[in-house]
């Protein structure tokens, strides 16, 4: 499986910790990780810079994978994802454990990209998923 995702216009300079410092919320709310805030945040919350690392991208990839695995075109299903976490029914099935890790609300608990690759390779080698992702 090869994930190719464009994130046009959101590039930022990194600080010494390797995190981008953002002062505004950005991106489509469905794909935005919880730590990135939301458009409904108070003016006070929006004015505070937020450190965002690669784990925010992992969350977004989890949303995309959930859409693919569950054949979901209706994005309204994802409205409460950042507040309440992943629906219980998504935790079942072949990709349930992977989705659970990608969509966890705490960024520290999400895997890095290398760990995700290993998880998917393990699924493929165990016969759980084909190399085409099906």
C-alpha cells in the first residue's frame, strides 16, 4: 500500500524540537488532529500557538484509512471523532487495531510512520491484507 496525500500550502518552519508552531487552525476539520484545535475554539484558544508534530499527520491518515476500510463517503460520521474518539464498531475487523492506534486522541500514543509501515507489513505477511490494500 502506498499512501500519497497532498497537504498544499500548509508547510511550516520547524522549531528545535522538530515541531511546527502554528497560530491558526488549518485544514479540513474532519482530518484535523485533536491537538490542532478547531474552528469553534474561543478567540483566546485560537491566539495561542500550538506545537504540531508528525503525529497530527498520522491521525489524518487514520481518518483516510477509516474512510477506505469502511467505504464511507459521508464525512459527517467523523464530526465527533476528535472529541469522543473512534466508534467501537471500527475497532473490530482486520484494520481495527491499526485504526485504533492511528485515531487515538493522545498524539503520544499514535505510532510513527515507520511503526505504521511495520504494522501493515505484518498484516500483509500474515495473509490479512493484500499488497493492493484489500
